C-alpha cells in the first residue's frame, strides 16, 4: 500500500533521538530593553546617590602617600629584574624571559589600606621550588646593593606562587611562572603548582585586556564600589576580582548607543543584573575575553555560591530602591569598622516605612545517592577483613 513507508517505520531516525542543543539563557537587562519598555515616569533624580558613590570612592582610594610608597617599591624591584634580564648575574642559572606588572595597582583600582602591587616573572625554564627561593634571594641582594639605606628594612617571604618583598608601607608580590610552552612538562613534586602558574599567566592577559578596554574612569569607580560590597557583605564573597572587572565593564560600557553610563546608573544596573541571575546556572553571563571558546566567567563558581550572590543582590537592590543607599555604601558604618556587614542581608530592616525581608536561598545541594546492595556488601566485607 502507498504511504506506509518502510515497514511502518517511516520518519524514524537511525541512532536514537537527536541530542538537545544547550542554549544559554540571556538574563533580563532593562538597560538593553529601553525600546521595548519605554519609561512612563520622569527620570529619577539620583544626585544624592551619585554624590554618595563618589564620596565612598574617595574614601576607598589610597592616599598620595600610600600610592607613592607602593610605586617607589615597584620601581625598584622592576629595575632590578630588568637589569637581570639584560645582563644576567654571573653564576646564576635562573634565566628570566620577561616581567609584567599586573593586578589592581597596574589597573588603577587599588583599595585604600591594601598597599600591595603584583608582578609576574616569567622564566625561560620550569621553576623549581629551590630556583624560586634562589631568585627571590638574588633580587633582595641586588636591591640592597643598589639602595643600601632604603633597602635595609626590606624583607622577603616565600609563597606558594613565588615570593613577596615587604617594606614599612608597601608590599610587592612576585608571581613566578614559565613560558606557556613549558607547562605541559610540569612535575607536581618538583616544580611550582601547575594551576598557580596558569593563574599567574592569566593575570597578564587580564591586565592587558583591562588596559585596552577600560579607559572610562567610571569603570574603575564601580570596581572599587563592588570590591567594597564584597568585603562588607558575606553573600558577595564569590565575586572574585576578575569577575568584578568584567561586570563593571559590562554595566558601564555595554549599551545600545555605545555611550558609557553614569556611575549611579551603572551601580544600579550592576545590582539589577546580579539580582536577575546573570551569574546563575544556565545564564549566558559575561564571556571571558581572555579564554577561547566563549567560556563564561562565572562557570567556575560553585552552584551554591552563584545562588548566594543572586539572593544577596536581590536584598541589596530592594534596600537601594527604598532609599537605603548610605547603609549600602557603608557611609553609615562607624569609622574604622572592618568587620563584614551582614545585618541587612540576614535580618529584616525598615526603610522609609517599608519592611525589607532578606531573600533566601533557592538552591539545595542534591541528596546523596542511595547505596546499592552490592556497595553495602562490599563495605561489610571490607570491615570484616579489617577486623581479621
């Protein structure tokens, strides 16, 4: 008969059902939907929030003395290492390929009270623990030769990623790595940790990208504000520095007309997209420009922490919407307070007659899988054998 196909199996694909293609969810961002959701109320007068953000940024910016102390030590260490590259010391086998300044000092986002500068020293060979210790000692020796008076107070400490130089008012953290082509030959018990060196090399890429794409001062202001939120609210701890850099760039510069947003609008936008789940599982999030394959920057964060960032941001956003921006920015906190501020994200608070109840977690860790009869029998046999 016509139309019956091959034995009644017409249309069945060989090899089973077609796999479902994963499509990441784009988080709701009102800034990118102005045409779809036109404003029906007058623009908000946000002068108070703007002034409060700028005031807090000034408080978080290192003083001229702090910046001078860090720059002075960085210049000395950089000069010594540059000389070692051009003219390696006699009878010294550790050869340096290059040295790059990285981190918040290089980016111009250093926080007050954290007078630490970072630089990555890339070696031509694989760095053993002994070679790293020898390199740090040699640099300290040359620093004391070039400036005996000032360098007399310098000390060196060995770390898992390299070494640090400490003066009275500043710290230079030297992260030791090797050429990318050498990473495949790393031996765990002989050389520095593979993951640590990979992170140090990534810091070079992050700093270069930041310098090329963040000329706007508003981005740097927002970075300091978000770092401060991370330090004061426990629920924001998973926001690591690179994620903060990417989020700040997105919130200030990713607009329909390619014009940067004002700092008050960018700050509100940051809390809105965090509350909307930009860093939740399945979200498109923010792509990492320094990694191939369109990798999302938040996928390395544990699921429980992704949920914690979202529900904490939801609480903070509601506090901001009802006029609690001074408490949010830490301007109401007592002077010299260094403890994490957790009250408004864990306890009910009242703002202009509105009660804000903190959001609760939505993610629950999956229950452990029940053991099979075979696994139970194996455990009983093992215990019996141990007793014998």
